[in-house]
């Protein structure tokens, strides 16, 4: 009886905290922050830079080739979707246009992050035929990185002395571009590549407890796995938090397009690993790695929390455990809303604080990150059922 009562109190706490989310107010605040960021962005006499983080007290911009370039226009599209204010549509069109050159860039697997978050959202909200053409060309470019023998899309081209054919769990996020392109064109080629990659990743990236490795290296002659490692996590056998969140999100999305129950089961299992882990903080915002050695004195990763919350809102629609997953999605989102937002008018316009990019590289540790803001707004839109899948 005591356990039931305690569990009820926890659920009541989650429920009450979720009710404290005032979505309208949060978006009003987000508009103010993005207006501030936009004012800093126009100070640069160039059309090829996109805000990514804060470095050495300054707003850091990156070129279109950077994997994070699509998130800023994506955020502006989300503001337009919520407010229906044409000023945000115009604001989004400008950086979206500047990403078009990436549609033929064969040197990256991050075509989904760059193009689908920008042109993909732009097409959803405007039905601009040119955006559709860019999406399709980008998908054609992405599948050139697919190796049929290994059954996966190559991730990185760098560090060739370390990996032969590396595939990172993050790559699951780029499959949405391929699935969407099959829907747009009727050409199943893109769908088949996405399914092959998802199946191979599910076979080789995951441990028995539902957690996943960051990097799996393949031998393209035999298709066999050469080694399993990490790059942004604490250790090869540790569980890097954002990687786990990419997995939950990626396999939930794969289920949306395929209705393959194996994908749903994988998303549920990895979500359970994250949510029920003894080192998951009480506020639902993970440490940067579940196995980081100095927990609780380790940095959090608000970006992992934002990705996870957004994924759980969708997963709750498909899972038999949907009610509980919806509660957890609201719990995490409420923590971000109430405890992780930057004061209005500060931090160059970033919305969330306390994300961690790559602590092993001492890169972007405990700073705002543009993709944290993107998935935070996406989670809010999904919570309010204002974003179609």
C-alpha cells in the first residue's frame, strides 16, 4: 500500500508540474529571444552563417555545411507555425534559402538535420513546390552514402585513421528525410534505404538493456562490425544521454512511417532505459552521460531532455503505455520550461541553458545549443497537437 501511495504521489507531482506549462507564454518568450538572436545575426555582412552556441562570451555562428545549420531556420518556422505571424515566415525564408546549396553536398550524412528541419518544415507550413524539389534532391544526395554490403549510410568522413566506415546513432534522425521523400515522390528507393539502415542499426548498435553505442564501425567488404565505440560519451561502454534520446526519437519516427512493431519496441525499450535509470535526475534532465564518473557533480544535457520529451509525445500516441509516456513527456518538458530557460533578453536569444555538446572534447560544455531550442519548441508544439507528423 505504501508503494502504491508513493507512486501515486509521484504521478500527481508529474501531473501538477505539467499543468504549470503555459504554452502561450513560453512561445511569447521564445519570440522575444529569437528576435534578439535575429538582431545579432544581421550584424554580420554575410548570408552563410547560422547561430549555434555561445563561445567565449560571444555568439558563435557556423556555415551551412555545419550539421546544426538547419535548426535556426527550423525554429523560425516553428514560431510561424504557432503564431501564424508572417514576420516569422519571412524571417524563416531567408536562412532557409541560404541552405539550398547543401542539397548536393555528398560529404555529409546530416542532410536531414540541415534540410528537413528547414526546407521540410517550410514545405509543411507553406506547400512551396520549390521547397519540395530541394527536399527530393537532398534525399537523392543522401542515399549516395549508402553501402549495400554493410546496409547502412556512412556517417563521418573524418578520422579515417580511427574508423573505416563509421555509423553514429545520430544518423537515425536523418532517415525522416528519406521516408518523407518516398511519400512525396512515390519512389520506394528512399524508403528501402531508410529501412535497411534502421534494421542494421537496430541489430548492431544496441545492448541488451536497451541502451546504445554511439559509433559502430563497419567493414564494407564483408559487412561485419569492426568495433563499437563512442566519441561524445564518457566511454565505449557508457550510455551517452543524447545518443539514447536520438535512438528513442529515431525509432519512434521509423514506426510512424513503417508501422513495424520492432521499431516501436526498440523505441519503448530505450525510453524505459532512460526514464527508469537510477541515475536519471529527479527533474528528468539527464546528465550528459549516464555513466559519467562524478555524478551528481556532472553537467546536464538539456538538449537530450528536449529531444526525449519531443519523442515521448509522439511515442505516447503509439504505445500501449501511452498514458505513462505522455506523463513523462510533460514532466521533462515542465522541468525545461520552469528551470532551464534563459532570462528574457539574455544569452544572445537562446531559449534553453545547460546543454552539453561533447564533454570529452571539452566542446560546448554547459552552454546553450541551437538544437536544444529546436526540439524544445517541437515538444511544445507536439504537446498542443499543433504539429502534424
